[in-house]
C-alpha cells in the first residue's frame, strides 16, 4: 500500500523543500515507519511553474501496516509541523502499485 501526499502548487505558494526533506519527512518516517519513501520535487518542463511543489510516496508492506501507521497517536505531530514548511493544503491519496 502507498500513501501519497501531494502538495499542489499555486501562485504565491510557500513550500520549503529543504525543510520537508530534512525535518518533516524524517518525522513521518519515525512516526509511520514505512518500508520506503520517495520524494519527488516538482519541476516544470520549459521553465513554468510545476503543477505540484512536492509529492511524497510512503510505501507500506500491507494494508494492516498502513492502518497501524495512520492510527498512530503521534500523527497530530505531523499535522502540527505542516505550517513550518508550507501554506499548501495537501491532498492525500491511498493506493497500490500496479
């Protein structure tokens, strides 16, 4: 199972990718304990604005392990950290690789 967190870009959006990588993603790893994490920083071909500032994929071994991660009482720490690096409201998608 994969939990994808997408940060859609918009004019004037604040997103600190360095903070996300160094602090927020590390906090998410500590709390959720995924098998693997992929961070994709948005870049637009041709120099325009990227449609997403960042997309993070958190890979879990099973639906049960993902459910345990999402039920962790420390999840409020992750939510409280979001204003430290962005003003973007993230979109969360749960899925599986095909």
